[in-house]
């Protein structure tokens, strides 16, 4: 069980300020009159003490308090440009930021949870004992902001006042980080004290890039103190490592939901989007997928897009599942974003009137270019490794790509035409009817299937398998990705899993409000389904069909076919949906996509069973579901053989 405020509070130990009086002395000494006034308008003494300790440790030349006013946000933009962290591009409001070549993605092998002796952790997590973390911070963080300005911002992870929203402080010497925060999060300076009182807690994030040289990157650390809900980040600038409001605070919220909000809240790595059904009916879907597995594309396919990355859930007094996006912007991978698959996002990226921070793409004459954009690419320019030309190789004689696979665009979600801005900003949240889980699976599961009950639904999430992607440095190969949230689950997987079973089986749901839970898979290939070649069996635009079928299923408008793994669509249910995207759907393709490859599915079950058997205290429901599915699949194999066509199931 996680205990909050257990062990030494690192900011206080290293900073030395433990009272409000001491904190105020630091603030008065270090801040000019204008910024003193702005900071001391915050009445939360705990927040002021933490900020004062960050100032004492980092020792910046000056401190700027960003209230979120138009003038303050413009100051942040200009500060980032003045430091050279960003540069203007040809389009108004567009800038480019380059991370160091060694700092292009999450530094997974340099990211640690700070823990106390005896705490149970996820087997997939890296941890460091509190004393070791204190020694690192004492060695590397004092004076790390000398010659720099510390910027302090106050944000809400979710619409202000929402049940699952949590306020947070972001402290950084990076203008790029605070500029990104303004696009991705809601500045809640004026509501911060009220939100702290409502939520009963807040997160603290302290970052400095230091000198920002390649030599520093081996010393980079991203520390997350679970007990004190404080993050520390040093010697890096990639936003996934530095904008700690994002995945750093997501980890804390996973902990909070798992240990202190059981059956009340969940914190998930999920998109939220709405699909328009018959007669204008709006149905909201939330779905998990590891990076590079179609999550952003799926989110933006919806008619009422709310978020592409994170979701906070609770069950309201009517038994309805509610969700908010803790973010208000998009920090999206741009590789393969193009007119065909992502027309609305491309309108923002290539049109006028949208503020966009680009990272690690190729720049030629002030214009960004990236791999897979569907456009003619230039032969030279500036990218994440400096001057670039077609055919350039690195020191190991490997080709340097035009843009990094983890190149990003950061923009307000409200800039995208199908964004449901009013609902996204509503503290009441969106009513969610469908939960999906997907990975990167070339050979096993069909494009869409629905769990027969909540236990099977949780197991779909627990069983995601995917390839490692460019979002993680130091990771490779095909691996398990439970709930697409595993990198962000600090505690024991058994505790997180139990919270999932408890939540989705809650008696607060009625038969009509309980969400359906489903699997999605866009990555089946021809060669793995009886065809030839490595081409996918589907296209990006097919996502609309799979979501459309789930929308109908959730309301009882289609029934599907019950199988050993859950419900799959009939051919006749899909044909009219494919017509809505102006595409023919031959029966032969349906047969390839939805046949059950029994041996492959059993092999996947055994892989998961073996892995989870090594974890302590895994809930019994998981193994019961696996056992039943395996037994049912073996019966099918005995009756029909290793490959079971849908016709045999009807």
C-alpha cells in the first residue's frame, strides 16, 4: 500500500526551507516586486514552501511567475525564442524546437520512481531508494539554474472543478517547456488555491536542462517521488522527459486512483472521442493504445474529438461513466500524418491561424517536412542532427532520416475542426459508452471484438501486445503492453489490475450504463492471414468502420456473433458501414480478417499467463478468463481445425 508524505521530503531536505516564514524570505529576496506580488497572491503555504525550496536549490538569476495572462504567455514565447530554444518558421505562430540527438524520446533507462524501503513496485518499473535520489539531487541540482530564469506556472490537469482534475505546479528554466505547458494544460493561477482545497492535493514538478550539451545527457535523470507527488528532471529537453505535467503526473494519478480512489476513479493512457450514430446520436469512446499504434488517428476519426492521449474517469451519481482529458492540447507524433489519414490535423499544420510548436522535423526555408506526410520531400535542410542532405549517414554509417520518428507537433486541441471544445472544457465530463484496447498485432487478433462481460474486458486490456516504438530510448522488440499504461503504473501490477476489475464490475453501473469493452487491431498483414506480402489488410480510414460498429453494438443496434474471444461483427453488419467511407468490402477480405487463428490466440494466452504468473497476488479473475477462453478455443480447434472461418461459427 502506498503511503503519502512518507520519508524525507526531498525539496525541503535539500532546500532547507520548512516554514512559510522561511519561504517568504526567499521569495522577497529573489523575486522582483512584480513577481513577488504575483506569487504571494497564492495562499497555499505548502505550494509556496515548495517553490521557495526549488529557488534555493536551483539558484536562478531571476524568477518569472506565469499567471496565464496574455502578457505573461507572450513573455514566455519571447523568452524561449530569445534563448534559442525555439525559432520562428514561415507561418505565423509556428516555431521549431530541436532536442539534442541523444534526447529524442523518453529516457526509459534514466527514469526512476523514488521509493521507500519495502514498497511494492510494478515489475516493469525502475526505482531508486530515497537516500540515493537525495544524493543525486544534492550533487547535480544546486545552482543548476545559475545564469537562467526560473519560470513558475500553475496548471490544472483537467477542466477546473472537474471531479477527477488535479492542480499542479511546473517549475522550469526552459521557455520551451512552459510554452508547451500553455498549449497542453489549463493555466489555473487564479483558481489554484480553490482547486487545491477541492482536490486535497497538488503535484510539483521541477526541471532544468542545465547547460544542455550531449555530455550532460548521461547524467540526465527523471525522478518521480510517489510519496510526495514531486518530480525532478535534469539535463534534458525532450518534452516527454521535461513537461512533467504529462506522463510524470499521469503516473501519480494512476497511483492515486489505484490506492486512494478504488471504484471511484481511474487514470488511463487513453484517447476520448465521440462517434455520431443513427439520427445524430453521440456516443463517446475511450481507448488505450501504445504510442505508434494508432491512438491519435483513432481519436481524430471521431466526429467529436476530445483527447488523444490521457483520460481520467469516474462514475457519476446516475451510474454513467464520465471522462475528462487532463490536457487541452495535442503533443502528437507527426510521422505518417498526411492528408489521406489525418485531414483535419493537416489543416492545422499546413493552414493558417494555428499556433504550433514543431520538434525534430526537417526545416527548409522556414517550412517543416516529415516522413510520411504525402508530399514531395526536399533533398536538404536542417534537422535534429544539424545540416541534413539526402543520403546523409551517422558515425555508424547508418542513414540519417529526414525527420526523427518521434518528431512532434504541439498545438491546442481546439484548433482541430472536429474538437468538441465545449464538452472538453465541461467539468461534468463526457459520458463514455465504449472502452477499447489495441496494440500492434500482425498475426493474431481480428480488427474488432467485444468482451462478453467486464472481467473479459479488463483481460483484453491486460493482454495488449505491441512493438516498442520511437517514443522510448533503450527499448526494442515485441513486448507486452498491459492496458498501454504499463510504463506509467508505479505500483504492483496486481494492485492496478484489482482496481480495474473493481471499477468495471462496480454496482454503481446499471445494465444500461455499464460500458462495453472491446479490442481493436489495425495491423493484421496479408502474409499472416493467408495472403502474400507484408501489406496491411486494412487502411487508416477503416477505423471509422470499426468505431461505427462499436457505436451500434453499444446501443443494441447490431448483435454480432458470439465466439470464444467475445463478439465479432457479421459481414452484413459491416458492409453498410464501409459504404459510408465509400469503400467496397469483399467477403473474402472479411473472411481473412475475422477467421479465428486458434493456435495463435492460445499462444498469446500462454504468453500472458506465464508472464502474470511471475507477479505476486494477481487477481484470480485473470486466470479464470484465460482458462475459459483456452478451453473454448481448444474445443473449436477439435471441431473445426486450427483456422476457424466465421461461416463455421454462425
